[in-house]
C-alpha cells in the first residue's frame, strides 16, 4: 500500500524514548508547516512508541492526542522526546515534546488503547446532522469523472500546502449555506488510503472558516471555492475544478489563522485496505475578537464517526506572517 505521508514523515527511533522526523515542502503554508502535518508527526511518534517501547502493554492504538503549539514549526527536521507518564493495564499516558534546532515548538499528551478489546457496553447514539446533509455522493461515479447530483469535485494545486494536489474534495451542490458550518468529502489519490496519521492531518485540512464567515475572497474562502466548482460543473460536468493558489496571493490576505491547541479523539482502528473516502463537518460556534473555535466530525463512508477534533485558533493580521518583497513574492517577517 502506498503511503506518501508516512514516507514524508520519515520517522526514526533513536532510542527507547527519542525519535526524529523529517518534513516535506508539500506541508508548507508560506514560511511554516501546516499544524495538521505536525499533528501527523506526533501521532506517528505516539503510535510507534506504543508499538515498540510499550509493546508489552498490548495497547497499539492512539485514542487521544492533545497538542499545545508554542511556536510554528518550520521546514526542517524535528526531534521528539517521549516521557512515559503512566503505564497502565487499560491505557498508557505519554508526553511528547517536539523541538527544532533545540527550540521547543510544541508539546503533546497521548493515551493508548486497544480498540479490539471492549471495556464495557456499546450503544449507537444516532445523533443526526443538523442542518441535514444532502444525499451522499455516488463515489464510483465521482471516481469515473461522472457528475453527481449532490456533490461537486475539485483539486487544489499551488504553493500553499502542495500536499492538497494529492486529494479530491467534494462540496454540496448548493454550497455552504449555513454560516459557521462547512461540509465536504475527501479522498487521497490512489494508492494512498487513510490511516491514523492521515486523520490527524485532516483535522487541520478544512477551508478557512474565518475567511468563509467574513467572505474575504481569500484562497481558502469556502464560498469562493464553491463558485469555482459550480462554474466548472456547468461547463464540464463531473470534471474536478482546479483551484490554484500562490504565495503572492497569500501575501494579499487580510487575515491568517494560527492554531493554539488541537484535541483529537480517535473512535476506532481503521481498516488497512478499505478507507478511501471520509466525510467531514466543520463547525465554528464563534469568532470573537480574533478568537475562534473549530469542531471537526470526521466520518467513514457510512457516516459513522471515526475521529473527533477541536481546535482553538487566533485569527490575526496576515501581515504578521507574510510581507511583500521584490516581484511580489512572499517571505517570512
């Protein structure tokens, strides 16, 4: 099975409690790495630790991951130190401290479990999506570039987060009409399939809810993305719209989102061969004074939740991240 993300992470265990990870230019958002890619590195480290150093506990799965971002990570290798906080029969607690060039960048807490072993009862909650979703896409038609009645496809190619070129996104045919809610399906180009690290990255892969709420017309404004999708669908039904972005365009943005914390809860172990598509609903309850919350519900093809996540973000002046230089290029302040 191909796994470009795993190859890019390049995790190496240096000793029982020390790891190193690489990076890739595909993860960059201007002068920094996407927080979701850093989350994927930390997830991969926790999973490796649970299956090597703590393998005797027989708890191979990451159940929760909480991350505090002190400083943005930059395109350079990372060192991760792991501290065992509690070794238990049902769950282990570890701390992961990630640094670059000796400078602390973020810290995380992770808990382990074995999703194949029940600890208690099971019951289905059956909480509906409100507002309701349109009927799910015919994924075979989408993959054959045939038009779907309810969902519009796109791919993104550009200098901001080039990893997006490996993904296809589907938006509702009627757009994103409810302020604060963004719905989409996504898949990686084959043979890439979802695993836990991909889900960790996906928890920071949504269109910008701040740009969407403020209708900034920025590169990640979901309303702008929808218009491009709709125009393409009218001209070439079934063909993915191609969304393009550049550092020059990013330098013109008024606002920029900075993640302070991420909380991830994994609901079950993913099958190794079957996870091709996921559905995500992102909800922002309030943007107030530049402080914003994000809640992610990520589901499988049957709309069963597989990962829940929350972010606390600051929406700041984009000039704190970019500045214009000669020829309109963007660079770090």
